[in-house]
C-alpha cells in the first residue's frame, strides 16, 4: 500500500511537472519531429552528401546517354543491347574498369536518394498540402535512385537483371490479385501521368527551378538540353505506361514491359523508327543535361 501511495505521489508530481513544462505526449511528438528534421537537415546539408549527390546526377547522365545510344543503334537496325537502364549499365560493365564504375554509379545515386529522403523529411512548403506534395515527390525520386543503384550493384556482382521480364512479372502478380486489372491499369495511368509531367516540365522550362542557371550561351545551352531531354523522357515513360494499360485491358502481362519493350513496340508502328530515333537523341540530351545539373543544381 505504501509503495502504491508513493508511486501515485510520484506520478502526480510528474504529471504536475509535465503540465507546468508542457512536456506532454503532444510536446514529446513535436520534439521528436523537430529532432528528426534537424538531423535530416544536417545530413542533407553535409558536404560529403552534397558532393556525392552531384556525382549521382552525373551517374544518371551516363545511364541516359547510353540508353539513348542503344535506342539509336536499335533504330538503324544494329545489334544493340537492352534499350533501358539494365542495358546501359551492362554496357558499362563490359567497358574497361566497368565494374568499378558501376559501384561509383551505385554509390552516387544512393547518395542522391539519401539527399531526397532528407528533403522529404524537411518538407518545405506554405501549407500542409504543399509540404506533402513536395515530400511525396522527393521520396518518389529517392525510390527511383535507390532502384537504379541496386541494378548497378547487381550487375557489378555478376547478376543479369532484365527490365522487361521484371515488369512482366510485376504485372502478372498484380493481375492475379482481386481487382488486379484495375490496379495495373491505375499504375499504368500513373506512369503516363508522370510522363506527361516530364513533358510539361520540359515545355514550360519548370526544371529551371532546380538549377542556378548561368547566363549567356551556357545558360541557353543548358535550357535547350533540359527542354529536349524532359520531353523525350516524358514520351518514353508515356509509352511504358500505355503498355501497362494495354496489359491490364487485355489481361496479358506479356503486353507490359519496360523502356526496351516500349522502344521495340514503337519501332513496329508506322513512323515509329523516326520517333524512336528522336526520343533516343532526346535521351542523350537529357543525359548531358544531367551533367549540367550536377554542376548547377540547387542543393
């Protein structure tokens, strides 16, 4: 009884202290949120992370340039590899010192993913809705870069990933679920939406918000590369999304595919080779733009 009384007395005193100091559950939650954001800001602002993040942009540039080259090779009827991230990274692996370069690419894009994770935690914005819009956008980019890093690391360790097979397997798993066609169709429309946003971002030059664009000829060149690159990448993503929608409508996962399947499909339609070649050139432009972004990005 005495022990209970003592505990009750201590609990009451603690409650009064919490009331006086404001150290209740809500205050604790706010403190944790503040601490997390402070830690995220320190990580994102650290010089090593920023240097590696810029290297990540450059690594992404290498991948897109190689994808563009593979698309052009396929367009003129050459025996190119897979015209997607996997094919580009396998091309890197076959080059002298390629395995080392793959690990450099992996570390760079993972650092870029870490930067976007921290940006999502900080979530700058005037309202809660805008904060969450920025947060979801940053975390979505982080997922893309994490995946690209894993592909590079897998190939560096001797793996042989295939983008089209992975997409078809993913589509088959979704189609096997209750309401699977609707889910896969929604995913496809989402990818089309992302592609549309890339086109919009290129045409409106909204990408310039991400850069400290220099003046003069250099600035004009970077802007031109960005416009062409974003539009080309948007078109490529839009085709991938359309393939997913077709797979959902026809209940056939083999109709789905990644970038390589998208370009193969494009080459088989009237005027497709011309459009595929234009997109390939655009992806090379986007890759060069990524190098400029590595230099002028606002981090």
